[in-house]
């Protein structure tokens, strides 16, 4: 039996899950959070079962102290000793062109993760801090990095190159990288298991951040997020695709700085900008009250998602299954119904009763639908644990 720790380092937080692994069986035996790292009021939590959760207030000036606090809690019940820990897997957002798959951690890998902070300034620096902290605390435990961008590295140049002067790619590596790759990989794999074959899938990771991918025979053909996670469909607070001249126009005519423009596009746009709500549950509640802005924002949202699904059907030359996942995709029956009704021309017949379910794997298309539609809860931590076991072997 092996025990694998999976870490997801944010700028001021650290999520974790501890897996017990025996053969092909992976079981989460503990999970929790170290929060407010570098901020007053920091704390760490551990959950061993539904009835067994501990929260402790503890100073966490850096990620090193956060990881140490997590290990201390794990040693109170989930681990008998650190020697039980077989490996540590880390989620990293941007792998750029350095990493086409997961990798064992070395000093050079940590340097590359840091270098790629230019592509993910909110995420990669925190990941690099987590890697260095864990290496310092447990130098003899093997570590693995799993990248959100790796799954999308099978895209051809026709899909990932932007029509800019070619030196922007050749010298500065400006291209489409995508994101949420671990999630897209997982749900495509699970869908293939359900239908008994690989095929042409459109995977819709729809949460506060959202991306859509075209997957053929288990490989990514195209994806909606681009050079950064700002691109693609309308999201909770991110604009998604807009006319690229709009930011220049706003900066020129309204005197906005680069930082102000960045904040507007990433934090003040999307559903929040259109109707004042970024959480889909709040949007649904506002729609129920007849809020006109929320109704229109939701129509924009649906139209945007449909636009990408339709274009990816063309890219794939057809589609066998459409998969919804992530916070909104798994828990918004009304949104799924609206999308399926607009896609009925594909031969999709919605199973209204199945579509009422939330947060569980279910086929929401009726038997006999030409295109099958699934809800599959994502499990990125499981993929990270599996890659960690594979690479440390």
C-alpha cells in the first residue's frame, strides 16, 4: 500500500488530499486546507471523515510553514510516520512548451515552473514556492508536477498558433496553451469507459472559470482558453473572447492603465460585469425574480458556450458525446437543459428526470439519442495521484 499526498498551492492557500493506494484502488483518507498564508488569521484544517474535522489557528508566514502544519496534522491520524509517504503530487497551471506531460521534480523543473510564471502570474509562483518548501522539508520523498496545460499539447499548429508576426511565437512563445487540462483529460477518459470506446468528445469544464475542449481518441484537438485563462467563453468574472482592440480603445479613450485594464478583464467582466453576479446560483435566483440584466447575461453565457460547441463539432467532423463538468456544469440543470434544447438538431433528446441530478455521474440524454450527453464530476486530484504513482515507480 502507498500513500500519496496531492497539493494545490495558491498564492495564499494550500489545498491537499491524502490518498491510500492499493493496486488500482485510490481512496481519499484525509483532505484539508491551509489558508491565509502570509496574512493575519491564518489556519489549517483536516477532514478525516464527515464527522471528524479539525481546524487550528496557526501562524503561516510562508508556504513552508503551511506544508509543515499540514504534515503535523496528518501525523495525528492519517499517517503513522512521514516514512509512510510514498510521493507528493503537485498541481501546476502553466507548463508552457517545456512540459507535454507530468514530470518528476528536479531543481531544473522548479526553475522552469518559476520561469513560466509569466504565463500564470497568479498560480505558478505559488506552485514554485510549494515545490521548494516540500523539497526542503522532505528531501528524500519523490515529487511529481502535473500541469493544467499538458493535455492540450497534442494540438496541431493550426489550432495553437495565433495569426501574429511569427516571431511572436518563435521568440516569445505566444500561442494557445489552454487550461483545465487535467479535468478535460479525466472526464474524456471516464466518458470513453462509459460508452466503451474512444471517440469524438466535446468536454465542457464550466465553473467560475470555464473552458471547452475538442477531444478525439483521447487527445486534445482544440481548446477555448488561450495564451492565458482569460480567453474563450464568458466566465464568472472573466470576459472570455472579445475584439482585441477593445482594451486598447478603453485605455486610449478612458485613460485606463495596464493594471486597471487587466483587473477589468479578469475580475470585473463576465457574468459579474453584465449583471452584478458571478456565482451561477445567484444568477439563477435573480432570473427567478425577473431580473432583466441576469436574464440577458444568462443568454450571453449560453450563446457563448453554444458557439464553441458548434465550432468544435465542425473541427472534429462530428461528435459522439458532450460532457459537462465542474461547479456549474455539474450543478446547473437549467443551464444544461437550455444548451441541450438548442442542440436538439444533433439528435439530442434530453432525459428531464436524469438532468435534475447534481454532482454525480449520469447520462442526461435519452436512450437512442444520436449524440449522448453526460454529466461527469471532475476529479483532478485523482489524476494527479495516479500520475504521481506512475512516475515514482
